[in-house]
C-alpha cells in the first residue's frame, strides 16, 4: 500500500493550479460543484487542512506501528492515515488527469474524502439536533389533528405564534401523510429559498427532486 504524503511544494503547486483542480474535481459532473455551498465549505476546509499539514511536515512525532513480515503480508500500512476509515471513493477519469503528478491527485482525492467524512458527520449531528427541536415545537402535538382536518375538509385554517412550525412542519406532515403536490407561498424571495432548503434538509432531500422553489428569474424544481 502506497504511503504518499504531500510536501509544502506540492501544496504550493495545487494553489498555483487551482483552476485545473476546479476542472478536475468540481465540474458539473462532480458531486461538489464549483460555486455551491459545499464548494465554499471545502475551500475553507482545505486552507485549514493545508496549514495544519505543513506544520506537521517538520514534526518528528508520527504515530506508527512496528512492522513485521506478518503485517506486511496483509498489506497493512505502518503509518496511520484517516483515509483508511472513510467508506467512500472518488474516481478520476484518466483523460482529465492532465499534467499533475499521480501522488498529488491521489492525495488531493484523499483530502476530499476526509472533507466528505467530516461534512457528513457535521450534517448528521445537525440533523439529530433539528429532529429533537422539531419534537419540541408547539405544532408537533397537532400533527395527527392537522392531517385529519385536511382529509375531511376542503379548507383548513391553522393559526399559531411565529416560530411554532407552521411553514416548515405542516408541509412535511402533509407530504408524509400522502398529500401532494404541496405549494407554500412566502412574501420574500429569501424566505422562499431558505424555507425550501430547510424542508429539503429535514426531509433528507437536499439533492433530490421532491423539494424545490420558484421565484422570479430563478427556480429549483423538477417540473
């Protein structure tokens, strides 16, 4: 198993050729697209990672295990790397690799893997918190009552204080109850887009086609 690590010059080379990195790892066919929120988060993550990695290059303290013939026969690395615990893989098309040395592409891909692992854990923890917060909203206790009222009446008026969950939770209750299509109007553009993103996140449909929005000159919907 190869033990490739980036040097300070390698990091400098990546910074100098970031346009090529964009074309290779963040084009429209990739999971993370240039200009997206995840792309901005990765750029911030990469700067911190590169700074930390450069500091570690001169450090003599590296956690390693004693190797022997048995470990070598199992192809177990002598130096621990976080990438070994990440259960995902990013494939680079050979024709797009360009002039980058293989070890730079390999390690940058590993940095992407580490970012995805970090980002998913962060989102999962946030999702757990949101799930607990949803149950604490005043409207949660009326979920079944709302579904029954909608199924038995053509018009249902729901009144509640600001922040009780009318806009974010009622559409989810209706969607879960089998009603649809569901449209929610908002008085401002930012409110419409923010609401759509929030409901998409809570329903685990951020990259799907069930939740979208439409405002003047912009839309994010499947039809």
